[in-house]
């Protein structure tokens, strides 16, 4: 990774700051349906900050990175994508860096974290999402019978 955080120089003030950071991280719950696409929301103020680097991880965000990275974008270019099922279908240039998982499956359930690298120390924008996967039920059955492969 290119990023190095000059945190160790902070000394005694670090634990205090870390407490503040943890309090400011929010967690959302999203429900997806097996076989359908599901979008995990993450947005930031691109008008104020411009196009920034961000990453998505499978697992909650840690203090300085995305856990178990599944996608990362470096100032507008996607530099890593674990699977083509992970897509950015929203208006990234307007700060909507929501992650869409195509053809979501039961195994996609779990925690995801979005981190947007807002310039400056200790102010990255972080969102944790808990994805719940459910059977699609009648909706999908109807589609299967009306649109055979
Ligand atoms: C971001 O894009 C998704 C669609 O991919 C949309 O559902 C969502 O409302 C958008 N969020 C904002 C804040 O515009």
C-alpha cells in the first residue's frame, strides 16, 4: 500500500482520538435478495472535497484501512476489484460511491465497510454495513415463469 499514516508520532493523544473516531462510525443494515443485485450505500460530499480515493472491504473498517479489501479506487480510477460482481453503478463523480453486488448470494451476507479518504488526519469518512440476505420469494418465481432462459 502507498498509504502511510503518521499516527505513531502522536503519542499520548492517540487513544483519545481513536475513541472519537469509533464513536463517529455508523452502521447500517441492508437487506438483499438472493439472485438479485444489492446496493450498499456510501456517499460523501464531493462538491466540497472533490474526487477522492475510497475502498470497500468485506468486514468492518479498521482504523486506517479497509478490512479484507474487495474494491479500491484511487482518485477516480478503480485500482482493485476482487470480483466483477462488485460494481460502482452510482454517480461516483458526485460522491456516490455505493457498492453494488451483482447476483447476490447467501454467502455475501455479513459486514462491509466503506472508507473515503477525506484529506487530513483522522477524518476519513467510514460506513459499516451489515448485509442480510433473504430468499427473494414470489418476485423471482414469477420472473422465472414469465421469462424462461
Ligand atoms: C446513490 O446511488 C444509489 C444507486 O446506485 C441510489 O440508490 C442512492 O439513492 C444514491 N444515493 C444518493 C445519496 O444519491
